[in-house]
C-alpha cells in the first residue's frame, strides 16, 4: 500500500509539473506572438507533441522513482520502463518532425506564390517540400533504429547485419530498382528546376498545373479538376511542355476565317477597344495580322498576352466573344461564306447540248417501237405454206 500511495502521489506530481510547464511555455509563446507571427505558428505546431512527450517523461520518472528495482518482487518493472522509453523516443521523433516542418515553413513564408511573378518562390517551395519529406523520413528511420537498439541482443545482431550488408544492398537494389529510380528522379526534379509546384505543363496531351512533387511521383491538377499522377521518372525521360519554365507570362492566339470584305484596320481599332476594357491583359503584346488569304477566306490572327496561363485562356475567350459580336453587328458582310460563279458561253468540246422537245418525242417513239418487238405478236403473214422447207 505504501508503494501504491507513493506511486499515486508521484503521478499527481508529474501531472502538476506537466500542466505548469505547458502553461508557462504557452504564456511565453503567446507573449512573443503579439510581436512575432512565428511564435503563434510554433505554439500551434508543437503544442500536442510537446505536452504528450512531457507527460510521458514525467510519468516515467514518477514510476521509476516509486517502484523499487527488485526483480523478485516487481518483475514487470523493467518491461514497463522499456515501454516508457519506447514511447518517449517515438514522441521525441514526433516533436522533432514538427519543429523541422516549422523551420521549413518559416523559410517559405518569405516566398509568396500568390503574386504574378512567382517563379523563384515556386522553385524554393518545390525544393523545401522535397527536403521536408527527406527530413521526416530520416528522423523516422533514426527513431526506429533507436527503438530497436533498446532491445537486448540487437547490438550483437548488428555485426552480422553489417557483415552481409554488401549482399543485401545488391539484392535490395535489384528488387527496388524502379522505386529507387523514382526517388532519385524526384530529387533531380526538385533541384534541377525543370518543373516546380504550380508550373503549367502539357503532358500526354493534357493541360494542367503541377500540384505536388514527391520523391516517387508527381501530381498534375488538370483543367477539369482531375488529377494526373505520373512517376517521377516520366519527367526525366519523356519530353513535355512547361509553359512557365522561365516566367509566368504567356502569349495566346485567336484566329478567325472571314470573308474578303473584312477590314483589318477596323478590326485593329476594335481590338484596341476590347483590350482597353479588359483587366486580364498585361499590356505586353497586342498584334492583329492577316496570316493567310487564299481561296475564298481570309485568316486573321490576333496575339495577346496575359500574366499567367489561366488568365490567358480567359482573355482569349473574351477577345473571341467580343470580336464575333462586333463582326455580326457591324460587318455582317464579312462573315465567312462560299461563292459559286455561274457563267454562260459557247459550247466547248465534250460539253452536252440541251435537248429539244422534238428530240425527246423521237426518243420516246423509238423506245416504244423497240418495246413492241419483244412484247407484241410475231408477224407470219409474209410466208406461204409451200415455202416452208421440208423436214429431213
């Protein structure tokens, strides 16, 4: 009973110390957060792992200080202490991961991606996200290794594992060749700058934005809200289009097939009016050209520019719609049409003359006579009986 009472007192003291320490840390961070934004983010990220780890550590101290070390009386003491040790290592790994993510987010805070020219910010963001995943993976591996080292006999098994490391590495490399290839390809994509998060790309004839880059695959957010998941090796071995490789500004074309009566000069004036009322046009490019004029149509191409791919698509649709309404309203004679010219002249060789009524009547009479030869009675009046040759 004395040991149980002492254990309960130690647990109560551990809970009190944990609550006091958590309260003091919370007040300190909240005071700093009034002047610095990072303190509030740090408090929000580390609140749960820190309090849980501190509570487990204090309960471990309370348990070991209350239960004496007697193998005969308390044989389960070592197992419980071992469980507390494993829980402390795991919670310490959780806390370390949250701190690492906080530090990486703190570095990303200076690079905004919601601005027109965000190429550098997207490159830094892509690299930091890859580093974050690597950091978390390394911390988890270290924690698992530390937990395994707490078990008796693992140290002796380590020597044999190291002795056969060469053979194991060869077998593992052959078995996970594609996976390792994707991992190295993901690291190459992160630091080579060929693609970045939020880049506009065209892959497999699909238009979309790079939504996520991991160590093994890349997620492309397509224009219709579908997700196109591709292995990382695809972007290192297959050609693809990156519309925002060196900048987010883009050019787009709007083409019309119109009649020869269209006036390009008036179309340029209307284009100026349309772009002056648009908030998407960035003012860099405004060109109207007649790129073709053959057969019965004139092809007019309009080039406009926008700060990003999404704005360019909307701007092209807006220019096309306004220009179509202007042509229908102001120049309906310029709408595309097909012309057919009918001419009359002298008869040429090989040409057929039109039939007259007399020729048509003669043709029908001849047809009736030919029909009577097959359907009428057989004429025999011109042959006498004595002229019939005898049978042999």
